C-alpha cells in the first residue's frame, strides 16, 4: 500500500492520510480507500498511527477524508490551536513535516509505504536548508538505486 500523502489533510491536530485499501471487482476494478491518522502529540495522541478507527471506507480519497473528519469531530478532543502539519511536503512520494522550535528547524520523514519516522536527528537554521538537505539525500539514494538496477 502506498500512503497518499499528497491527498492528506491536517484537521483537529491530526493528519488524515488516505490510501488505496482494496479493489472491488464487479464489472471493472473500482478502488476502495481507507485512511491512517497521525497525531501532532505523537505517541501520546489517542489516534496516532491508527488505521481507520471508524471502520468505514469509500471510493475516493476525498470521500475518505470527509469520513475521517466526521469521525474526529465526534471522537477527538478540542482542536489544536497550532497546526503541526502546516509545513508538510511530499517529495518522491515521501512525507516531510518541518517544524520550528525556538528558532531552530527539525523534520519528520515518513516513507511512502509506512509510518515509520526515518528522520535524522539534525537541526537546521531555516526551513529551506532543511528541505534542501532532505531532497539532496533522497536524490542521492534514488540515483544509487538506479545505478544498482543498471548493473
């Protein structure tokens, strides 16, 4: 399964991440979507890395986001005043979340097929330096993988 980070929505202190869950085959293949949540509270969050706590699926990424929002409206605490997921980017199907604390920048990095944070423990002086460093590293890995395939 590839998480559709590019279709993710930040809502009530969570990041709603759609993914293609299954395919319904009647006359033609029709995708079925589900979602996973990330909590800005990390492991302390009730719904951190929880897959589809409401158990409903739908046939579009937009529809599953609506379902997830309705679930959080009913079951989540008061919305967060800050948006931890505001500065998020998708690069080579990876999710990068950049945040600032006391004038220093940090990041979380999630690969396309799972919610294991693979970020390096590194501090940056600005958001752009952080983005550039991440892209350089991912591009280097991509080039090395292409060279391995060619051999």
